[in-house]
């Protein structure tokens, strides 16, 4: 709902520009933010949104222009200086410590002086409301690395909010969240907004902008296209038109004709009534497993990818027994896995684009124990071209790419050694509409050519729109199967994964199992 406040800005960027070498990230950008509003920054990867957030939070300094807080010009040379003015940043890529507990991660930065720390009960009292609201209270003493990705993302949010900031910059905070986690996050944001906290939400999700935003600034190529107040009359289509983009995720998918060739069989699953159930996945089928954090789909994903053992499941791949103990063993069987969390789980940050792409293909370019670098570079450029990757030279650092283009590199790497099956976890998290469209087109083309795709996505519209079949998972059990699902099934799917599902009425597209 649009804010009705008419107050002096709490924060302003005036004629700010920022370059990184020859690359102009921001060009004469001016934006103002009001007390107690949710102000969305929207645009494609590379539009400059994250650069704006990092300028505000003190990670970068503008080359030209000024940043004012409550009417006073500020120069932040470090994030701690911004935090001292009440500005906190929620990073897209986690800035947490895997071997510390949830409580310890959230309380980092609340120390009082160099050697003194507040008492644990005082820390808990300060953090308790946000921990409870985000559903993290039961996990307080769990090590971060033992939590699923979505809960780790909520810990990143809680860490920022525990500092009681007056301005919060959130860079793609929902990229790895399922429906319940996203709902909890925005409930917390709405509560804090009423306490005059200002939220700057960097996002690619038009639905979040329309549902929760008070104002949106649309950016492209480092410039502001427009800033407008969000009223009920403003639609997602209106904003997409400003970007010159079409939300391809809303396109109707082609009807899928299921192959008669079985590629994967999974036995040992349970249906909603606790009866043993076997599911069959066909060659060339795109299958989604959808559920909330901790629903049990992680066990299925781990067994298929080789990342976790599930001895109670009996899986066959083609006509062979399939029980990999590691992702490497899965790869030897033609099954490749792309995990969520690019920085933590997939990217070699110190390496080039080419090296990140070809690291699983080196034997292909080997001659007499020596890598043919020309053949490697040629193959890399060809694969990058197929993915529609925007880059300078393949020898450039992978960190020079936007998030969407990094994801294209990782998907290309996955496809290169996933000859039979690919297992994808949140494949389009944190990337823009155009990059999503490119990635989904490649996935569909590969499926049409016979590759089986298993998608474990937290994005329900993505799951519905791009999967031929969707299995809903709750409490470790398969609730329903949706054949050729559509957005008309959204409410029923959400009910399935929240444990409030009823037996579906007879429908050609839904099968209770």
C-alpha cells in the first residue's frame, strides 16, 4: 500500500556517479527516500541498483555527487560509519560465519567496546522480537551451516535488524526464500515500517514491488528512468513497460507430451497418508519438487545429487541402480548439480570466467598431460554464447559479471557434465527478468533434446510456469502431483506445502498420491 507521508527525505543521493575502471556503474543518479517507506529499486542486472545500495551503506564512495542523511551531507568510508548513522545492509550473498550459531551470528556487531560484550540475556532481549517474527527462535543454538539456505538468508536479515537501524538496504532478500519465509520477512518489515524504519528493497520481483512497495525507482544502464509512488492503479505491466521488458515468466508454456522412456525411478517415498509410493520421471521431463524449508525435499535433492545420503530411498537411473555418495560420483553417472548460493557454493572468486566454466571439463582439452588452452578458450566462448552471457573477455574475473551472467556461467558448467540429468536448486535466484528468460529457454531446449531436469526452486511462479510436473512436499511426504500445472493451481499448491491441503477434486491436471 502506498505511503501517504509527505516529509523531508531521510536520505538523498544527489547527482551521484560511480565508475569501476572504464565501466560506468552509476551516471548522475538522484534518488530520495522518505521516513517509514518501502522504496524499491528495480532494474536488470547491471542497472546500478546494488551499487546504489553499497554507496548508501558505505562499501563504495561516489566519484561525484553527495549522499545526505536527514539533510546532512555524509561521506562514509566504511560500513561501520554508515551503521553509526543507523544504516544497515542486508547482503544478497551471505556475510555470516558457518561455524557459529544463529544467536552468535545475529549478535555480531552488538559488542560494547573492544573487549566487553553485553550479557547474553540482554542480547537475547534485544534480538528476541525479530528472531521470533522470522521464525528463528527454535534455531538459536544451531550452527548456521546446519540450516537450509532459506533460513540462513533470514539470519542475514535478523543480523541487520538486530542493530535497530533507521534505514535498511536489502539486496534481493527473498532470492532464496519460500512462501512462508517471504511472508514472515514482509510481516517484520511492515511492523518496523510503522516504527519509522525506512526500507530500500533491491529486487527483481515485480509482484513484491506491487504488493509491498510504497515507491519504486526504475533503473537501467546506471541511470534512473523514473521514480513513482505506487498506487492501486499502477500495475506490474506498467512497470515492466518502463523497463522495456516483458515478464516472460507469465507466458503460457507449451503443452508437454510425456515421453514413454523412464529416466529416473524413486522408491521409498511416502504419500500424504504414509503409504509407500514410487514416482517415475521421464526422459526430457522438467520436474519440480516444491515445499517450504525443512519439508523433506532436501532429502530427495541430496540423494539425487549425491550431496547427502538417503538410505531409505531406492533410485534407479535408466536401468541401473543409482546411489551416489558424492556429487563427483553422481557426475560420473551423468547427473550434475547446481546448488543455490553462487558465492558460497559454486563460484571460484579468484578465477576467470573461463576457468569457472571449464573446471569440470579439463580432461576434454588434455593432450599428453597438457591442457590445450586454445581449445579450452574456444569451447568456453562457444558455451558462453549459447547461454547468451554478456561479458568482455573469457579471461576476465568472474566477479566482473552481474549476478545473472554469473548464473549463466554456472548453468553452462552444469550442462557440460550433466549428460543425463541436471538437478537445479533455485536456478534463477537473484537475477533479472531477461536473464531468467535466457536461462529458462536454455533449460527447455535441453529438455526438448532429452535431458531430464529436476528443479528444487523456492520461486513458486517459476516452478509452476517452467515445470511439466510438480510434486508438492510436506513433512517428508509427497502430497500431490500436478501435471502441466498453471497459476490457477497456486493456491492449492500453497495449501499443500503448509499442511492444510484437502483431497483435490477430480481434475485432469492434479493427482492425489
